[in-house]
C-alpha cells in the first residue's frame, strides 16, 4: 500500500472518530435536562391545617316578642351600642292593660266572696253554739236532728270559705300573669353589646311564635368584646388539633391582615355530611377559635380563613414540597411498592433517594431520613421531576433561595 493511500485512510479514520465524538457529545447534550436545584438545609417548619368559616360574637342574644303587639316605640338602630337594661322598644300595651283591669276586677270579686263566705261561716258557727247552749240547759228544747243540721251547715260554710280563698289565689295568679305580659310589652336589653341585626320597624306588628310557626325575630345583640371564628374542619384533620393550639385568622373583608387566635372548642359530633361524587359523604367537625385581639371594624358573619398550627420544628432538615415524588421499588416481601423520595444532583446525574417524610410546612417537607444537609436536591420544574429517572443527565439552573417554610 502506498504512502499516499495510507495517509488518506488515516485521515478518513480520524474524521470518522471525530464525527462519532461530536455526535455522541451532541446526543448527550440533547439528553441533558436543565432543572432547578436547592440545597438541603435546616429551617423552622410550621405544620398548619387550613379551614374556613365565619366569625361571631361569643355571646349573642336573639330577641323575640313574648306577646303580640304593634311596635309603638323603637329606640335603637342597627349598629347601636346598648347597655344591659336599656329599653329597646315598646309594643302597644292597650290589649294587655285591658286584661290587667279584668284580672284586677276578678281578684276584687274573689276577695269579696271570701268576705261573704267568712260572714256566713261565722253566722253558722254562732247558730250552732246557740243550739248547743240550749241543749245543755234542757235537752228537750233542741232535737238531735236540729243540732246535726246546724253542724252540717257550719261544715258547708267552712268548705265554701276555703273554696273562696282558693278563688282569690287563682285570681291573684291570673293578675300576676297578665301583669307579667304587660311588662313584656317593654323589651329591654339583656346584655351589653351592639345591635347586629334589626328586623322590625316602628308600626310593624310583632308575632308570637308557636310550636309549628316561629315568632318574629325582632333584633339581635352581640357582645363583640369576645369574638370567635367558627370553622368547618375535615374529619381527617381533627385528630391533629388540640385545645390551646395557636392559629391565625384572615377575614375576607380585611384581606392581608392576620389576627392571632387560639383553639377554644372542638366539636364532638359532625356538623354536616355532604354526599360527594364518589357516593361517599364528607364529614366536617366544628372547631371554634377565640380571636385574641379582634379589630374594631369586625362584623358578625364575616367569612374567615384560619391556619391552625398543629406542629412546629425549630431545626428541621427540609426540602421543597415539589421535590418529593413517588417511584415504584421492588420489595422482597410485598413485590413492587411505591416509595416517596427525591432526586439528588450528583456529577451531572439524577440520583434517586427514598426518604422518610415528617411534618409538612407551607412550602417544605421535613425529611427524617434518606438525605443529609448540604445535598443538592432537584426542586423543579414539576413536570420534569415527574418524568425523571434515576441516572438521567441533568444540569442545574442558577439557584434561588427562599425563607418561607
């Protein structure tokens, strides 16, 4: 083989090798996935349960009418502050006053009957004593029958007097009842607070409730010095909540402002059971928070969103929530098993590491085992993490830091 031919073959071989290297490098670069990477560090984690509900005064009184009548005097408006004992409104007392007059007349008549029956009894008693005196002087002057008839008349008069006295008690009770009804035409405030609802106007008629028909709700007074947030919490979260847990409450009407609160009551029975699309009902329980410093502009029934703090870790090894994914692993006993884990960046490759999860913060998971501080964990994008496999070539984007937990 001539020297020129060898030279040509050598050049061709070198060119093919170079081309293969270029192709492999290009293919390797095409397979390399750019990802976000975060450093595994220790931070304070706060695990919370979020629930929604409404605010209300701890002490609230709905005032209805105990007697029917037209409102003749209305002394308050919605939003007014009232003190205990203040006159809120008055109902037309004319019918009740007439009933009081009739009851007083009945009582006077009953007392007059008692006086008459007492006089009759005294007369019968004197008649019996006179007959007994005559019989004692001469038995022939008064027959036994006459004496027995006098004794019977006295017993009858005693019974009639007792009946009349019961009539007085009955008439007195009737008078007390209608006088009480008369007093109920003047409605006073049972507590100090704010008129949070007013459903009646002067000139309208207040209706008394019956067994099957509710009466008129005239107004509502709430003591806003102590305010509660009443939440509906899913049954799966209830076991994590205890009395005294701290919480923060945000009102939809006052966005961006959070108010400190504490768990003051946890319901023992479900407040609602809603039928889901799967046919199984979702069960909620009532949890009540007491706001520690309620704002002055607060109104009852405002919508509220609360974060209840159920656990806190001061120095928790943590990774972003988005970093944790699930992969199937072979298990000698159970076969294939889903495991939670993360992908670490090692020498340009994604390395799968199963981890044990602790509490959940707002943006981070606590890691109990599987990785250590200082490791570089893949933290996004989400779709790439879901599609990633152990050993994939990856390249880190510039890191960004965050202080939220």
